[in-house]
């Protein structure tokens, strides 16, 4: 596909066309960029999610020096992921699992409102390189699943992107450890992405916890004061084994 300017076509529809054409390049939207190679998604980045380097170094899986060394040595050749493995700093499985999580987290935001694509740049590749390309259909399907799940928990999407504050007058309650840690980072300034980065956690599990906190009347977007009584809290827990199942499925492709 040749370079395109902004169109009225939703990003998901254009991604489907690019997949069918086995296109290689970068599709930009207002929320981020989707990178493709031969019609498969190799990477997705968004300012609304912590990047792969933040997740790897913040979690202790990789020293910051190792991350920047890989970028210096292999970034110009779009082989940073390969460099991390070849240098022995990460196993292939650890890199693939973390990258898969970061890819789907960013794709959720890029496709959250499915607005029109801004442009497609043929031939453009991300400096990370292809870690494990993912079929476009899998990315679209997982993004839809996440939207449905988060809506069931709490149907106010502003929680995903706005600075978050503790609800005034909220009574103390007993919370699971992860939800308690998430609530401790809510300060009236940080967004969900900033909270996730501070905790060195993936964004989607953080969104789940924040929407549950909102459903419990404990957290509100700073510019919004929803009535918790309007919406019952859902009981569905996110499937924590999802990424491993997806990785197994991709192995079989």
C-alpha cells in the first residue's frame, strides 16, 4: 500500500486491508503507531502505556545499562530484541512474553475509539525489530475483548486516560494487595499509564484495578465525579493466563 493521509476509514478497517495486502510499514493514529511486516503486527507503541524498556528495567528483568547498550548497538539495524537475546541478557521466552504484553496494552489504546488513521508509511520498521509478529485479527479481537471487560467493570472510559484522584469522603475498605498498591499511587496527578509505569506493571492489569476502584467509589477522574450507585461492579476477574495462551497459540501458527 502506498503512503496514505488521514482518511475516514477506522484504523481497524485499514489494518485489515493492510493485513490482506501483506503490507510492511507504520500506521499512525491519534493514540499511537502500529508497525507491520508482511501484514502482521510486529510492534505497537502509545504514549498512554509504559514502553517495553520501562517494563523490563522497572521490573528488574533487565538492567537499564543493558537496555541502552542494546539500543546503541542494534537500534540502527532494527535488531534490539535480537541483541538482548544474543547478548544473554534475556531469554527468548522472557522477551516474547513481555513484548506481547506491551504490544496488546498499546494496541488497546490505539484501537480504543477506533478513530480514523492519520497516515500509513510504507517500509517503516521499528528499531526494536520483529520479536514475534502477531496476526492483525488477533490484535483486533483482543482489543475488543478488553473493551468489553473494562466496560463491564466500570463503563466510564475517562478512568483510562485522565489524572485520577481519590474520591472525597470514601470510606476505608479492605482491598486485595495489588488493588491496594494501585490505590496508593492515586494522587490527583498521575494517569493510569503513569501509575502502571511507576509500579513497573503492564497497563491493562492496572486499568482493571483502577476501574474496580472506580466501581467501588474509591477513585474518580479529576474532572469527573460519577455516582458509584449508577453502575454495579462486575465480578469477572481478568484472565491472567491470557498472554501465555496467546503465546502458545502463536507458536502453533
